[in-house]
């Protein structure tokens, strides 16, 4: 999700719209953290496999 809002955009939103936007932003942050954790786990597994194989001939 891409958020392109200015302070003026936010000032014109209703309280319920602000609550929904806040929830959307929170979900987007959580998804990003999940993707980062998954990528870090993948990198670790790749590093372990490379180390296990040893130096290239």
C-alpha cells in the first residue's frame, strides 16, 4: 500500500477515516516487518548453505 498524504489531506479526514488510515498504516508496517524477517531468514539459510559447501574449486 502506498500512502501519499499531506498534513492538509489528513486534516480534512473524518475521525472514522483517520482511524481506518491508522489501521491501514499499522497493517502495512506489520507486513513490511514480516517480509523483512522472512528475507533475513532466507539470507541466513543461504549463508549457511554457502558455508557448508566450502570454497569454490
